[in-house]
C-alpha cells in the first residue's frame, strides 16, 4: 500500500491544531461529497481519503502514532514489542537499532520482515505473514444513518455484527481491526474495510450534518402569516410564519439537522426554504379580489 500523507490530504502541516483539522475536513468534505459529485469516481476517492485522514488526525492517540511511524502507525504496538524482544539482533540487522533519527523506510523494512518479507526467514526464523484485508459494503437509507444501530453482515462465510454510528456519511469507509483474513505463522489478522452507501429517498437533502428542505406555503398564509406543521427526521414541528413572507425565504431550525458522527447528542441544523404556491382554478370572486389588490397596491 502506497504511503498517503494525511496532512497533505487535508492541506495542513504537522503543526495543525484540532480546530484546523476539523475546519479543513469540513471544507473538503463539502467540495468532494458524493451527493454533490454524482458519477465522479475521482471525487468519491478524494472523499474517502479525506475521511480516512480525518479519522486518524482527529484522534490524538492515532495521530501521535502516525506522526512517529508514518504508514506503519497501525502496527506501532507490534513494533514496540518486537523491538524490545529482539533489540540486539534487530540492532545488528538494521544498523544499530531504531533511533529517533531513522526514516520511515527503516520502519517499513522492519515491518516487511515481520508481516510479509523474507528477512526474518533468512535469519533462520519462520516469517510471519499478515492476513489479507477484506472489503464489504453496507447500504443504508437516510433514516437508518440518523441513529446508531446494529447491522449484521456476512464476510468470507462469517457473520459479523457491528454497531453503525449515527451520522455515517455516504461513501465513508470504516475499518474493523482484525476481522480480515487470518495471519500465518503467528502474524496478525488482516482488517475489514466497510464502505457505506447512504441512499436518500426523503424530501431532505443532507450536507455534512445539516439538512435542507423546501416547504410549500400557500399564498394566503404567506401574506397574512400563521402557523404550519412540518415534518423533521425527529418528528413534527410547528412553525410560525411571518406576515408578508416572500418566496424563497429561508429559516434555520437549530439542532433539527443530522447528528454528528459518533456523537448523536449534537446535531446540525435544518434549513427550510419556503416555496409559495400560486393558487389555480380560482373563482371569479377571488379574481376580482386580486384585481382590487392590484389596483390598490
């Protein structure tokens, strides 16, 4: 697997704060979101890379390992154990040990000997091979993605029950560690990568953790004002409509949008746009009333 610089993916450097990472992720996620780039494989690939980079860099523990070990950060624990157990032989084989000045290629060479190379075997030890990574897909609708729930999928003849976090994105990939192929000779199992496809058959459009919807408004309520009841993903809400509301007026309902990923206590907003419907088949009396309004306006 080629090395992917997560900082470069988000357009940041290693001094970036968590706020910088969050802002960069949100900006790029909007740009490459699959819903805004239909039938664009490159945008989908970029969106997946952005999610992967954010998953690692937004977690302080994962970020620390990534900064130290580069592409081999997920095997940091194995590296530290192997380093401690065979420091003398490893120091000889790799030129004096793993000092802080060693490059990422030194770590990669070490891991190749552990998980897939022939260096360990050439020194009279049987090489450890990492298990194969598996891929799977889960298809959800928008309502299912709104709440944390359980899903069972079959991978390589085995049923795996996972928890799908609220707020999962369309096109997002999550990794289930150790649920890939079985390792050989004591090597670690591979991982399972699950790609989520979130279909939307509702009147809401989702963008990150915000929802957008158009609501029809009759001309009488638009002119005179009043109350209407609308549907949200969390139930019905009563809204007050101001008199003389114009077509295209947008209102913002705080906390009525989509839950934040892995944090269903926090929600985005619901943005409602009023679309004023012009009446048809009006009576002659109604026509005269409109004509009077036109004359007096």
